């Protein structure tokens, strides 16, 4: 069987050029629209500069006081303006950021907080279960009480979650022996 080297001499450079263009196009697309890497985004601009340093470090307020749904639901939730006003009807009225809060309260407007912590859409994370297992919020969220602007400092990967689940297996919390699942459907759907 005889080969037509003339055709191959033409096809090989065309295929090499196509491959090169594909690589260049991929790099260009990456530079124009970089992929979302959870945990590496700069902190978003929030409607009010909320100082966790004051509320947590100085005042000693526990995370669950503001993020109340964390103990009974999947999501941690952001507190309503009304909850902030429990204290700020009385304290801090001279501070510009508290004045923004009071204005929102008086105008019956919500504060449109920007989401900071994000998992991929195919991952299910239930806060309530982790709080009952007595995990500290900082294990996944980092040292928020020391942040001027909340950002996702901790980059969570599947291996981190699996490692934690495996290390907690058999530990006793409030008289219960923990058996965190490690099968795929526990976190993925």
C-alpha cells in the first residue's frame, strides 16, 4: 500500500496549526474570563462596613447570635436589619455605618449584603449538622473576628471535607458517637 506523502505534508502542518490555535484560544479565554476559584476572590463591597472585630473580639458576640439559622437550617443566613437594631437603637448612633443601618430601618429597606462564602452549586453543605458536631466556625470560615472586611480566606477542597469527616469518625459529642458520611451523595447531588 502506497501512501500519498503530498497530502500528509499538507495535513500535518494544518493539524499542528489548529492545535496551536486551540491552545492560544484557551489561554486567551482564561485571561478574559478566568474560572471561578472558590476562596480566592477579593472581598465584595458591602452596603455597610460591618466590623466583626468589634462585635466578636471586643463585644464577645457569638456567631450564632447574628447568624441564627445556622443552628437549625442548611444556610447560616444574614441577620435582618431588625436584629441589628436590637442593640443599635441604643448604642453607636454617632457612627456613620450605624447611621446607614438606622436609615435602612427607618425607611423599611433591607440591606443587600453580598455573598462572601460560596461552594460550587453541585455541593450541598448543611451548617446545622456541623454546628451540632461542635465544629468551630473558623475551621471553614477562617478568623473572621480578625478581618476588617470579610473574605473567604479558607479554600475548601473535597479532600479537606473528607479528611475532616474521617478524623471526626468515632468521636463522641454530647454523648453521641459521630459517624460523618464519606459517600459521594452525602455532599453531592
